[in-house]
């Protein structure tokens, strides 16, 4: 298809970028366990170092790291239908929940400890102030008692 300058100008903005409003993010490919097993079997069936292995990987748009990772998963018995992340079991989900709860409780404990220290400090100041007020009252009482006896 040939495009005229008018067609190109209509498709591009002032900076030369295509002005298509639909900006899509790339989507990560996922592979089923059956696909991984089939590719591993086909790859292993070819002689080591043969150009057919490279042709298979190019045809399927795979990297050698895919094969290595899938082979490791197959040996471990965790060949999942995801991109290589192991499925979370109930135990690990519970452990993650407990860790999050523990973190929250530690933060709450630290906050309460700081509040406790602040209140203890204020209580000490209040006790000192009451002690001083009590002594001042006793002194004033003593002075007023002495003034009454001098007046008689």
C-alpha cells in the first residue's frame, strides 16, 4: 500500500508521532503446561547442537532460557501453566497473611510504646507539680499561721 504525503500528515502529529489514541500495553505471553511439555519433548527429540533446535525456537518465538526454566520446572514437578511463577498454595497464602498481620501488630506495639512513654513523662511532670503545690500550700499555711499568732 502506498501512502501520499497527505495520508502521512493526517496520521502523524506535529512531532511526527502517530496520533493513534489507542495506546496498548504489551501483554505477557502465558504458556499452558501441555504446550511447555510438547515443546520440551520436541526440543529434546532433536540432536544436541543441531540447527533444527534453533529453528524450532525461532518458529515458536522462544528463548533458550524458556527451555531451561521449563526443564527445571519439569524436574521439580512444578510445571505450571503460568509464565514460571509457582502457584501459591493455601499454606503460603496463610503464611503471607500472618506475616502481614505480624507486621501490623509490631507497628501498633511501637506506637503504643511511644504513647506510653509520653504519658509516663507527663505523669512525672504532674506529680512534681502537685508536690511543689503541696509544699507551697504548707509554706503559705505556716506563714499565715505565724501572722495570726503575731496579731494576737
